[in-house]
C-alpha cells in the first residue's frame, strides 16, 4: 500500500511545485527574461524573432490555454451569453490573453522545434497536418517569416524555458 501512495505523491508534489513557479511581473510592455534555476513550460504567441550578432531571441506574449472541461468552465465564466447559446467552446479549446506584456527570451542554439502545419512547398494544396514534425531552428525562422500562405504568428506555441533560455518550441494546432 505504501508503494501505491508514493506513486501518486511524487507526481502530485512535482505538479504542486510547478504550479508555484511564476514569472516576474514588471511595469511596462516589454521585459527581458532573467536567468533562473528552473524549467518552465508556458503557452505563448510569438510576436517577433530577431538575431543579433549570432544570438537568437524571440519576443513572446504569454497566454492561458485551456482545453476540454477547463476550456468550457472558463468560457462560461468569461462569456456566459455565448456559452448559453452554443453550449461550450468551439473546437474544444479556449485562449485567454489579458496581458499585453511582451517578454524577450534568448533561444538555445540547439532548441528543438516541432510543427503541426506549415508551408512546405508554397502551394496551398500541399498544406497538410503532420503531427509533431521536427524541423531545425533555422527552418522555423524561415517559415515564420513566410506569411503569404500561412502566418505562423497566428498559432499558439508551447515553449520550454530552462534557466531563462528557450530550449523547445512546439506549435499548437488550431482549426
């Protein structure tokens, strides 16, 4: 019986610890990330990608991403008339973006990037979802700057930040 409890206690303790981690709030509309000794995962819109003397950084707008019953609950609280009319969130997700603060993070040279959909060929007929397709950071930058067929800045991304540096970028598909 003790082993079973420890199986549940450790994940609970990790989740509790991660829920206590917060980002520093500052006055203004733009801040630079400070080094930390932790790893965090957040959901963001990418506002801008810039390279300065070989160092890559990304400016992000942090958002709250909800799915399933959590999305319905937040939707009902924030938009009760719409919730009453349609009975829940369309497409099983809900995004809250109440802050206009942009934060700039450096990006690790070896950061991993996974995409769900992007412009492979320049032809709209070839746009297709390939779940968690790994591409290089350089490919991501090139794709992000191509907006003729698909504007990647309109998609949310789940980013992992370790010691103040982005180490992973995963595009969230939205229908």
